[in-house]
C-alpha cells in the first residue's frame, strides 16, 4: 500500500467530503450542517498535511502557528480502515519537521485521552503542572 503525503491549501468538493469523514470518525464533528468550515481550514492553517492512498485522503494533520516561534499541532486523524499502519506517525513527524524548519520551536498539542504514548514516541512530552484550558464550552 503506497501512501503519499502532501501539503495542501485548497480542497476539491470530493476532498472536502473525505476530510469531513475524518472529523466525523474522530467524533470531533457530528456531521450536522454545512462543512464549509472544513473547506476553509487548509487555506487558513499554517500547515495542512494530508495522506493519500490511491488518490483518496486517508489521513490529515495541521499546524496553526505564528510563523516565527510558536505553533500548535492539531487535528491528527487517520481514517479507521488505515489506522495502525504508521500513517499517523508519519503525519506528525512531517508536520513537526516542517514547523521546525520554519523556526517554530515551541510546538504544543493537546493529546486526546489514551493518545499520550502515540505522541511520546514521536518526541513530545507531557508538561507536568501545565494544564490545557478551554474558554467556555463544556468541560
Ligand atoms: C491517533 C491516530 C491519529 C493514530 O494514527 P495511526 O496511523 O493509527 O498511528 P500509528 O500507526 O502511527 O501508531 C504508532 C504507534 O502509536 C501507538 N498508537 C496508535 N494508535 C493508538 C491508540 N489508539 N491507542 C494507543 N496507542 C496508539 C501505538 O504504539 C502505535 O504503534 P503499534 O501500532 O506498533 O502498536 C488515529 O488512531 C486516529 O485518527 N485516532 C482518532 C483521532 C484522534 O484521537 N487523533 C488524535 C488527537 S490528539
């Protein structure tokens, strides 16, 4: 199985559906309403990386950054049928290296429950006593 990785800034309507599927499968979006916001993400993120197999998007990840020093790794997803094949690892490695090449040396992420080891194997570490916080919304 050959998987290609590429940075994108725009999506076709078909790719928008593939990205929407990734957000739904990860349960980060309930699939209700227009997916217009997904269409905007590649252009508005600093880095937006996709993994494709036979032309179809099977994974993604992105970095939001100031382009100078600080950045956040977000939305690392692999579609269910393609998990545990190191695609997620390659997405994180490539995004991390690209952010570093831009001078981003403060790269943070919030690991979802149970995902700490996945990121630790890729060079990330837990910051003791620092706690992720979200404004408003549900706890
Ligand atoms: C997390 C995710 C991106 C990992 O992608 P992946 O391509 O399956 O991961 P990899 O194959 O690169 O995994 C590398 C290693 O990380 C660890 N790992 C991966 N997924 C894991 C999981 N769900 N639970 C615990 N450890 C996991 C394993 O040690 C794995 O090595 P192994 O398969 O040899 O045991 C994918 O499971 C996913 O999309 N999950 C839903 C969305 C999500 O939670 N994203 C992370 C948000 S912080």
